[in-house]
C-alpha cells in the first residue's frame, strides 16, 4: 500500500472506531471484523487495540469485562459522554472538511487547461 494511503487511513481510524461504537457496546475483535467488511478500512487487531487503549486513556471510551466460558474475559468498549461529544465534533468537522475539499476539487477543475486546445 502506498505511504500516503497508510497515513490517511491512520488519521481516520479513531473516527471510524468511534463511529462503530456509536451503535453500542462492542469488543475489539468485533470492531476489527466490522472494519474488515470495508476493504478500504481493513485493519488488523494489532492496529485497533492500541487505538482502543488510547481512546480509553483519553476517557472517550469505557470498558466492561465479561467472563467467557471459552477463555479469558471479553472486554467490551462503549462510548462515554465525552466520547459522544468528541464524535459529534468529528462529525461536524468532517462535514466542513468535505465541503472544503469539494471546493478545492472544483477549483482544480476550473484551473485545468482545456485539453482540446492543447
């Protein structure tokens, strides 16, 4: 994968994880599987768990451990009030960013020399 794609995805993953958690509580492996369903966002557990740990330390998500008869306890993650606020801020910024990028793309079209006359 090209470096610029990797960097762009890294910048979006916090937002993607928060978007998934807005539906409700989920555990790490389940989050990884949801992201893998979207080819452009497919990531490994080694990418998602550090993000979840950081979001937890920032108090954006909280955890709940549930005993499992098949092995170790399963850790569920959910949004905190602060996490819901951050997601609302991110959603608003995303809309603003999308509009700005749209303007840039339109400006680029207008600045392109006419290919028929070249």
